[in-house]
C-alpha cells in the first residue's frame, strides 16, 4: 500500500475486498478523513475497525490505534499485513531491537497503521516519538475503558486526554461497543471529545436469540442445551470462577465435547494456545471467565452460554455479542438462579470500593436482574437499557413462549412474615434453605432444636414446593423486598416490603418454568 490520496470506497474494495460500507461506516469515515473527531458507539461485529483503518489509509501519515488488547496486536497486524497494509505494533512484548525498527519505520513514513498499548502511548518518550512522525489520526479502541464506573476501567486510558492538547490537529476517533448514556457521556468528557461528532448505531443484534432459564442443575442443563441445539458448534461458556471453569470444561469433555478451559490462572502460553485453537479450529467450545473474549473476532461463534449471572447488562450484552458476528442465527443462553443473586450482592457488599462505587454496582446488578425476571421481551428490555425503543422481537424466549405471570401476593406475604417472625420472636436469621423448610413445615435438626414447629408461620407455605419457593425468594430478592446479608446470605426484610405486608401492593411473579400447570400442582407437602 502506498499512502497516496484515494477515495474510501476505492480502499474498501482494493484493500479489504468489500464492495460497500455498512450502516454509518461511510459517514464516519468521511468525517474522519476530512479531519473531524468522532465518537462511535457500535455493537460488537458492527464493523468498527474499518472506521479507522480506511481513514488511516486514505489520509497521509500513520494511523495510531490505541488498544488495551495487547494479546491480539500480533494477530491484527498479521491480518493487515496479509492484505498488504503496512502495520506494526509497539507494546511491552517487543524486544528493544524490534521496537527500534518499528520506530524507524514510523519516522520514515513506512507505516499505515501503528497499534499502541495505552501505557506505552502515555509515556513521554512515545509522545516525543509521535511529535516527530506524520500522523493520520488517533483511534481509541475500547474507549469505554476510560470510564471509572464501567466494568473495564484501565487507569492508563485517563492519560489519553493528553492527545487533545498535544496533537490538536490530528483527528481522533473513539470507538466502543458499550453504549449506556452514562458511559457515553463519561468517555466524551474524559477523552476531551466534546467537539466530536457522535455516531450511535442501533444496538440490536437480531440474529441472536436470547434465552434465560431457571438454574437447577446447571451443568446438566448446559449439556442438554449443547446437545439438542448446538451439537458440533463453536461457542463460549462463561463461568464466574476459575474453579467452575475447570470443572465445567472437564464435564463437557467427559461428555465428548471438544471443550477448553481459559482463565487468568493459566500461563500466558497456555492461554495463547487455547485461544488459537478456538479461533482456527471448528467446533471448539471455550469455557472461560470473562477474561476471555474481548476483541476476539471469530465470526461463527454459534452460542454464548452463561452459567453465572453477569454483573451488568453492559457485560451481558458484550459477552453475548460475541455470538453470531457473521449474521447467522446464534443463541445467547443463560442459567440463572437464587444463588446468583445472593452471591453477586454479597460480592458487592464485601468489595473494597467506595459507597458511591457500590451504589453504582448495585444499580448495574438490579438492571441485570430485571432483565432476568422480566415477563416482557428480553431484546426490548436490553435495547431500552441502551436508550433505544423497539417493538417485541419475536426471537427471544419470552416472545416465543410468553411466561405466565401469577399473583404471588399471598405467598410473598407469607415469606415476609416468616422472616419477620423468626427474627422478632426468636432473634434468628436464616438463609433461604431454612426459611423454605419453615414455610413448608419440613422438619430438620435445626428446626427441631429451636422448636420452629411452635411458630405461627410453621407450614403456612406447604402448598408450594421447594423449587417454587426458591423462585419466589429469588424474584423477591431481585425486587429488593428482602435482602441477603452477611457471609451466609441470611434474609432480612427491607423497607420496600411494607406496602406488600399491608396489602397495598400486589405482586406478580413469573411462573416457574417447566411446571406446566404451575407451581401449585407440584406441591408435595
Ligand atoms: P467490531 O470491531 O465492531 O466488533 P469488526 O470491525 O471486527 O467489528 O467487523 C466485524 C466483521 O464484519 C469483520 O469480519 C469485518 O471484516 C466485517 N465487515 C466490517 N465492515 C464490513 C463491510 N463494509 N462489508 C463487509 N464486511 C464487513
Ligand atoms: Zn423478544
């Protein structure tokens, strides 16, 4: 490639082999080519890369791409080199001789694109190097990493505001797939992009079918899902802990599925090898913590499964967005249960952060819980979260099999009363298991010892089975009528429960799934 002036469409065709731009790409590229700053919010798979690659080739000089994804830089540069684009990267993995060669290429105008890790860019030495080079633009990829309240915060991103003062004539384009209004505003101000033009693409991923099932035996449920819906397909299974990643991968392998584990406890080399297998081979299932996936461009990921609840809708959207980048049907499947709510709430309560930070994490989690418990269209709820209106989609579980709601006011009153009585009359607080046994009048050693059978609430909920009660508790927790506190997740009633106890508020809950006639018919007690 030479850097002689050509049109964006000509570059799209001759370099990338595509015949037309998608969505806002043409407009974004024109704007940046003519020297404007741009903030681009586009979902994963939307085609953000071309928005800076094409202008870097059209404008004279080198396009500098800031990316936190050091592990992917080599792949990105190789892929560009295969297209004849002169690309290189500078990060901590290079030895000094290679670095020096890259720097010489930059200064001699022999690079179309240069990828830089943020910590490298903000060094004075690098800034002085860039002072001496001819620059086409700065692209700030994964720009939401500058948001301190977001889920991917990187301190070095804060230093990127310096670009505005130091290189006022070089256009900047910030890109992210995270699009809440708060993140958008925060990255705009922190990166000093107030004068930029904003391009906000639709966040709908119509080919992804969203499904959230009630967690019972998660690994068996996952296996059933893979066997019936995605045999032989490539996909990602997310788990919260390294231990559960290892165990799940093992269980899948035992069941004959080509599954690999991926988490931060592995060596860098193990991770690189497994990632390479996932990218290059067909039908590999990657079982991973969320350490895996950022920036992974594998178009034919047919499913993303969550065995644990993500901490926010942004996280869920980003992780599920790795499915179906080729536009063909894909599934976002999640198993979600009472323990997820208790565990994530506890993680927030016990975290080190400031009160403000915890408040923000709680509200992220609450939005995620609302998505799990909704009786309406999942997609509609996700898009509404990103500030976009849309009709019910017809391609999510709640659209395809609308869940029944049931009037759970009386059971919820019984639950609240049981928690209150145990606390007031006995000074005892318990987790969900013991509360359910009291409601169902089911003897256990602890009840016998404390003579719970003498309480007025003993057995008042015998008409619902244990699973139905757990579903009630989960939904009531999700609505903040009760809270699970302390190391053992003991249940306490919150001030929001008052109107329900007084009969001033009706509670409609999702009927537990897979129970046909509903919870009542399954009652044993
Ligand atoms: P993002 O960074 O937004 O997740 P990418 O830039 O990786 O998305 O693009 C996703 C996929 O779509 C890539 O395989 C890319 O080559 C392809 N793509 C992007 N723009 C176009 C286009 N205009 N025509 C055809 N394919 C495109
Ligand atoms: Zn829907």
